[in-house]
C-alpha cells in the first residue's frame, strides 16, 4: 500500500512539473517573445495574399497559414516533447526505484540482524510482503541452531570420552605395574602363582593396547578422510580369515561361527577397510552374544548387490537405542559402559567405510536375535 501511494505521488509530481513547464513556456512566448515570435511565425508558417484596385487606388492584403509547413513542425514538436517527457519520467522513475531498493535492502538487513540476534519468530520480525524471506530465514536459522546443538553435543561427548579413556588407561596400566612389581620383588615365587600373575599382566597389557588403538582411531577417523584402494575382494576367504583371527575372543564365552556363503563370492572394494567393517561387526556380535551360542554369517548376491548378515543370540536392543548404534562414542550410553565395550567407534567407523563403498549398514533386534546387515554394490 505504501509503495502504491509513493508511485501515485511521483506521477502527480511529474504531471505538475510538466504543467508548470508548459505554462512557463506559454508565458515566455506570449509576453516576452511576442513580437519576435509573431514575425518568426508569419515568416515561416504563413503566406501573404491580396489584390489592388488601380482605379480606386485601394487594395486588400491578408495572411493565410501554410499548413504544409506548420503540420510537420507541430508533429515534430509533439514527438520531441513526448520523448523528452518520457525520458524525464523514466529517469525519475529509475532514481525513485533505486532509492526504494536501497531503503528496502537497508530495512531487510536491519530486520535480518534483529532476527538472527534475537529470539522472536521471523513472522513477527518481517512484514507480510516479505513472507518468503521470513520463511527461508526461519529454515536457515533452525538448521544453524540444530548444527550448533549437534556440534556442542559431539564436543561434549568427545570430551567425556577422552576423560573416560584417560581414566580407563590408568586402570590397566596400574595393574600392569603392580603385577610386574610383584614378579620383580619375588624371584622365588611359585611357578603356578608366577604363571597366574604373568597371564593377568598380559591381559591388562592387551587391554591397554586396545585403549591406545582406540585413541588412534579417534584421530584417524575424525581428523582426516578415508581413502579407498578398491580391488576385487574374495568375501568368503576374508570372512574365514576374520573368524580364525577372532577365535580366542569367541572361545572365551564359548561362541562359535557358522558361515553360509558361496566360496566364489566377490565384491569390489578396499580389502583392508572391508576387513575392518566385518571385524568390528563380528567383535560386536561376540561381545554381546549369550555364552555358548552360535553367530551366523550369511552372504549372497542378488539384484546387483551383495548382502551380508551377522546374526547372534543376545539381549534384545530397544528401538530407541538401536537407532544410535552407529553414532560415534555411543559407548558413553549406559547400556554400553561395561568392560566389554570399546570407545564406541567400531560401528560408527564401519558405517562410514560402508557408505564410502556406496553401500549401507543397518541393525535390527527381535526376540533376542540381533542382526547386522551390510549391503554393498556387486559392481563398481
């Protein structure tokens, strides 16, 4: 409404200026240049005619307008005046538009600063004619606030993880030093007791090594990208090899692995990175399986994709916690702060590697059966 009134006022001002200019020109011609104008007009646009009576010695002279000259001149004046008026109107409109654009930009920038710094809704800060701007800014601000919240949350979880791991590092290190001191101070210790202390010390050292490796994982997978070196990967051989390597972990709780896969099954990918994926998933299954139960691994190629499933018998995971399994540092949650857990990076790293391969990884838990499914493209 305000813009319409401004335009009407500008048009009225232009009309008034045009009328004033015409009136001034008329006054100038009629009063100042009257004689000059008449002489000029009669000389160019009139013709003189008359007759003379030699008998009576009288005659008559009259002037007529030369329309052949006057009409083109009037037309040229009209066209020139119209063009001049249109040019003036255009220049004035452009200047007004620039002033209005500058005022609009200034107004929007002021409202934008007020909105981003304040807590008011965009609808209350921006007028109705700027509804599209307010809607987009509302989405942008919501996204920024959400990113800020996630960043703060991840930073907090990282700090908590570092504090947790630092405390955990101290525990096995203290045990290692303690048992080594006992062994050093008692050279005549019975063989059985020495073997027991040596075994405990070795277990604590392995635990310490695991914690240190987790620190390296945090650095590697959070501060740099993962580069893939793809080649055909023999999935069957890779899974058999991983099962053999994890045999001590599996036998600790009496777990076994049954592999159901075609021995000729291959997939394009980075063998080292895929070994990390399957190893992390298998370790997770071993850590959370019921004792003396079987872990079933199946692999098949179907519709241009290779699907691997790792199923184990274990406590059913609630859906709200199942959705967080692939988050970094999830071990900080109460359900995974036991001594069996790592830093909470294994499944997060697995998801990142699978995604880089163009695949996906999911988890489901029904009736005390937990199944991790890894899907990879069968061709590059």
